[in-house]
C-alpha cells in the first residue's frame, strides 16, 4: 500500500485528499459496451448521464417521509435517544455528533432493500425502464436481493467515497445508476460526475483493486480512480432538483461528493436497477 494524493476538480475548483492503496494502470480495453448497453438508445449516450423528472410532489413527499422514518429508526436502533419532533434530515449532524455513531448509522442505511421503504421500488424501476427502453428490475441476481443505499454526508466532513465506477463490481456491470436528491443537495454538495468518462479505456486509468482504497481510515468497496492519462479528473455537479433524478451508466466516473454546506447534512438515495436478461 502507498499513500497518494488524489487531485481532482469539481466545477473547476481543486480538491485534494489522501488515498492509501496499490495503484495500477489497466489493460488496453474499454469496459463500456458501445452497443446494446442500458443507455445506448439515449441521445446523451456519449455524455453518460442525464437529469430526468422522476417524481410528482406527492410521490417525493412520500419518499422523503419513508427515508426520514428509516433514518430515525436506525438512530434508535443504535441506542441513541432522539426527540422525533425535533429531528430533521438537514440537522442529522446535530443528533449524530461523533464519527463512531455516524458509522453505526450508515452500517444500517448503506444496506437496505425494497421492503424497508414505504414506496413501490419496482414501480420506480418501471419508470426508468420506460425512459431507457430496456426492461429493468430491482432484483440483483448475484446478490440474491435488492440493494438500496441512503447516503448521508455531514457538513465539513470527509463522508465521501473516492472517484470510481460501479461497473468494476461484477454485480453492477449491467445496470442503470439512479441518484436522487432528498435533502441538502445543491451546487455545494450534489454528486459530481466526470462527463464522457465511460468512454475512457482501462489503460488510460490509474486505480486500485476493489476494497483496495482507504480514505480517512475507511476502506471502500469500489476501486479508487486516482487519475487518467490526461491527469487530474475533471468533474461537474449536474445538481438535479427536488423531484428529479440523475441517471448514469455504471462506467461513468463519479463520487468525491464533498458536502461544502456549512451546517446542512446532505441526504441522497442511490438505486441500482439491473437490466432484465432474456
Ligand atoms: Fe458509485
């Protein structure tokens, strides 16, 4: 393992953080299948992502309420007594005020399934199927379950994963990634992506193996992409609004979602819908 500095830009602003890992340049091949992939019918297929309308106001309220309930229950489950009337997602960091407690909460919220939510996740999968023109499901065959993550990022924290591609993990090779802003998501905190980066071949990418990168003491499942042959990774925040979703190919480089809001926790929902194989 060696300690390296990851330099990157988000909306032209420079960021640096230390990553511990073994880094290597990949083989001369493109993992993104240019024909018959889940975004190949979309006019934005070369960009790799788009922002789409996903919810009516009523549906969004139901989803946000369900997420609030899950987080409140997670906090109670780790033995922290909170006054539910006082609690609000944007003030999460006032209630969970140590790294130790936060890590216990996210141990629960990073690993949820359809039945944890009071909304019909399969109906959502259908909605994105209709947009993309491919049949999608919430069932992940390799994991034998659905997988949903609520991402909680406290203000002024390193609650981030490194720049990465979900598609490096075998069970995320043929999916659509859906990122949904719930609370505190804005131009200071929204998920950054590197436009067009799904078209970069492996020999132009310096990265670690899976579970091979450590940031701030936390080991991440996904490999960390440190840089490309063009140097530092240039990212931008598409910043979807309430009721919208950011959808992208799993080969698009994304991550490093630093929350620069001074006093607002950022909450987002991550869905991954595999393509139905016939
Ligand atoms: Fe990811």
